[in-house]
C-alpha cells in the first residue's frame, strides 16, 4: 500500500540518521588507521523527495513523487593526530570526506534499492568510462576551464574557489546515469584537507537544476513495505555496519585510480582503509546479525509504533 505523508517523512528522517551513523563508524575506522582522534560539531543534512509536476497546456495537472536526495549542508569535524603529525590529519580529512560523499549514494542504494549518484560515484564512473578527470589550480585554470562541457554554475564555482587558493577535481563533461544527468566535482583546501563534494543535476524527465549531495537516479515510490524495511535496518549499529562494505569497495577502487596517478603513499592508505572496512563488515556484520538484529529491530518497531499511536502512549 502507498505510504502516508507522515510515514514518508519518517522514512526520510531515518535515512538521514542512518547516513550520519554510517559516516561516524567509517570515520572511526579511518582514524585508527591514520592514528587520529576526532570530534564532530553540530552537523546538518536535508533529506527530501522531489515532486514532479505534470502540465497540460501549460497548466499544472498532477503532482507525482520523484527522486530522493540528500544535501549535507554542514559536516564539521576536527581531527587531532595522536603523534602530532599534521599530514595525518590532512590525510584523514580527505579520507573521511570521500567516505561522506560515497555514503550519499550508498545510503539510498542500501535503503531504497535505487541506483544513486554522488560526487565520488561520478568520479568513479568517469574513470571507468575513460572521461578525463582534471585537477585544477591557479596554474592551469585558464587552459582547462574552457575544455569543460558542463553547467556554467560548475565553472563559476571552480573559478571562485581556485581564486581562494583551493584546488578542484572535476570530470571533463557531465554524465547520465539512468534518468539523472549532471556533474560532480570536488573543491579542497590542500593545507587542511577541508573539502566540498558537490553535485549539480536533474532527472531527465524534469527541468530544474538541483545543487546538492547524493541523489537517486530514478523515481522512488515509498510504500509500506519499504517503511518496514527501513525500520528493520534503523538500529544505530546495524545501520552503520550495513554500509561499511559498499564505501570500502569504493575506496579500494579509488586507490587503484590513485596509483595510476602515481600518488602511491595516498593510494596505500586509502586502499588499506577500504580493505579493512570490507573485512570488518563481513565479520562484525555476521556476528551482529546472529546475536542482535532480531532483538534490536523488534524493540525499535515497538517504540516507533508506540510514538505513532496515542492509545499505546496512554497505556
């Protein structure tokens, strides 16, 4: 049965909680590898579902649900190297930034079963499809920027950030995956590892350019079965563990690409983190499922439905 508006809102809320839970667990794994401890400041993400308006002779006729997307407006973390090595802090920042970007598409693929895009996904696809990927700074921006076949807003953003002394990483052209068409690019501060993982695009069936983070590449119909699936996966530990293997595999793939760019040390670190994430997912996931999943999800379902039912609350 179609989910009610309240259930859709709750499903999107659960998605956002699962995203941050997943990022925190993977950041802890990266911290142990890099000998970094970290703290998170208040962070924020918007999780939404687009609306598709169908027109008849220029008049709005019907409204349908479209793709789901997440836009992480604020993700502020502070790393501190336990050995006092600033380069370890920068490396951790770049690694956890990649993790956060990859989670923006992985969370929808895990919870909704719809192929999705993120900045990391677009860079991976561009490499797989032999689309040139440029690293742009103040030494080459005037030569490379005219070669980009993408939206003007992407070029404007890259020029503004390069003028600030930052570096940009961007594919030569936009890509299309299922119904989604757009661009993904990274802007980063080489001195600190702070970065923005940006996405600009839209569903081919629509026309509005959306700037944000991860996005599904097809229309998503949220029904009651999907809500039950989300409830079964929302236990904080399980929600994080489910996502370790996917981003881990993405990091291994990214490491292979980095080696091709002759950045061997960074590739080894990223590859080691990715492999450890995949191994951890297999071992811990099995043990957790065996001993905790049924009990945890059962308790959560009871609490969730209790909050939604005044009669149960009254008891």
